[in-house]
C-alpha cells in the first residue's frame, strides 16, 4: 500500500511530473459557455513552485479571454509514461521584458523572430490553485497483467496513483 504523502510532497510530485512535458493544453473561457483549448509550450516555473509561465502574442483571443475570466486549466500528458496532470489556476497577462529575457529560449524565435524584446510578446503567468494527477504503471507487462486480471476476475486493475493537490495553502 502506498504511503500517504504530505501536501508539500504532492506539490513536488506535480512539479516533477510536468517538468519534462514540453506542451500543455491551456483551456480558457471563450464566448458564452464555450471552453477553448490550445497547445502552449511551457516557458518556465517560478521558484515559488506554483507560477507557470507561457509566451503569447499580445492581443490574441486567449489573452482577451483571460482578461475577461482569469480561470484556466492546464492539461499535461505523456501517454508513453501513463502520466496525466490537470492544473487549475488563475492567469494574468503581462508585459515584462526582464522576465521575457529570463525565460527566453532560442526556439521561441519561431513565433517571435524579433527576440525577447519584441513589442508583440505577452507573458501569461498561471498561478496554480490546484491539481489532479494520474500516475499509472507504464510497462506493457503491467498492462498485460491488468488485462488478464480483468478477464479472469471480472474486476478492473488498480489504475495507479490518483491524487488531488491544493496549491492554495503555503
């Protein structure tokens, strides 16, 4: 049986799970009841461990949607590792050239050829308020075992670890 984790350990696990996943789907609130999702490349994670950074063009639909409703969802997945994380948070759009330079990666030139001082860049900071993760065994042998167990016993295998994590508390 898995040992219970403290909230701090759970937060650390979330950060560890997403650190190598390059792209998240950012879900914002569009017009009316519509939810909008789009892939976003993660630019960094602050030292506070709960603020995630993304580059965006300024004046885009997503930045306008965030200005109307700051609640967002970030969805990370790595199916090859059976790793899935959903982070809910509050987003803000800002222009901070010093932070843009700090977070800049050469690959960003694809979208912003004028570099980190491009006046059309906006940063999106997402302060995590909560997360949920699913961390399942990924080996083919374990999946085969689960299939056989379900076929023999009629009961599905245990799906691995699933936790809800609060980032609201310090």
